[in-house]
C-alpha cells in the first residue's frame, strides 16, 4: 500500500518514523520547511533527504504543484497527520482509498483547534487519539480508530503530547496492516454531532491572578513546551511561565489576588490568586519582593 504522507509537527515525525521502521511504503511527502504558526513545528524534509523519499515543501509550491506532486506519486492513500490546513476534495479524490486524518480528541466531541491545550486548560480528565476518514470538512468522516487517553493531574502539554503520540503510532500500524490485508480501513462509528473548540489567541494564554489557583495551574501546564507558554504582565513587561503547582499551605483570605506571598528566587515565587495561591516554579527572570504585587 503506497502512502502519501502529509505533516509538519513533532507528532508527524513520530508517525512518519514509525511507518519507516515497520517497512511501509512512502510514495511521497508534503511538508513545510518552516512555520510561523506551529509551536511544535518540525519539518519532514531532513528525513526525506536521508531516506531518499520524494517530497515537496508547501511554502515553496502553489496548490496546483502540490496536487500534481501527489498525483505523480500515485498513492493508494493519503495520511495527513499534523497539518493546519484542510485538504481539498480534488486532492482527497486522488488516492483510491482516500485520506486518513488524525485528531487528539474524542471525536465527534472537541473538534477544532488546539485540542490538547483546551483539554488541559479546562482540566479534563480524559482525551483520545482518533483517526478518521477525511472529508473536505474539518475533523469529519467516519472514525477508524479511537483510543481514550487518561489525563492525570500531573500531566502537562509535553507529557500528554507524548502519551497521544505513542498511542497514535500503535493505532496507525494496526489499521495500516488491516488495510494492507483487506483493502479497506476499519470502521468504528460515524463521526456526527459533538462540539467544536474555537481557535485560541494570545489573550487566552494570559494569567489573570483573579483566576483560581487551579485554573492558573491548568493554563500553565496546558501551554508549556512544546507550546508557547502562558504569560503574565507586570509593570508593562510580559513574562512567560513554564511550570507551577497549586500552593497547598494556608493563605490569608483577606490577601488580594496578585499579592506576592513568598519569593525563593527570580524564577520561583508564590502568588495569591482569586481562590488559594499558586507556586510558580519556572518562569522568565523577574525581581519581586514579598508583600509586593504583580500588577
């Protein structure tokens, strides 16, 4: 089964390498050489050069050239894993087995952008690794493989990203070998109903000390590496935060949100929040004094 692979993020590399390790036939690759909007960007071009696999970079080619490249590779199926744009109906009709997409959420619920970030920021206990038959509509088409992924209170974007990628690699090999044997992909259920998450913006990542300590902790762990980091503003400057925990010691109920309770270093301090307090464990260097305020 000849596969045309499309992707340009860290999970794309994991899945692409897994296919190579299992001896699957990659007819061609569509990737990017750079990206201004994927925080977890990683080009597949170096691996393609190393493995002598034909590839094309989207930013160097127009839509017609990409479509022509895919036609020339004559794939049986397109695997589109880690791509921020919808594939046109014309492209999806090229391979006889269509296209397979991936979404790290429990489709049909939680379609849309930034699913791992939303799941962590909202404090959800579970997400999923889902593969589906692609249509011109985002995150639509019949589900062919879905595995639930538990989110522990200690998980952050990095650990959850790894959990999902590891599950996705196992699932991909299972349904690929199923398709090689049967000439079709498995069917789990129709992908109908559910909700969609909106695209997040920079303001969604801003810490407001009036939020509860739990909400601030969730926001920080949602946006840590490989993503852009949550941030707060103080005296007109922006500071990124990478790691935190909910402060479990008692705090005075009359202390206002933003009051600095304890300072251990320029990167380690405790701040009163709207409910409780949060212990910042790693952030940009900032000079603070106990009893002062983050404003």
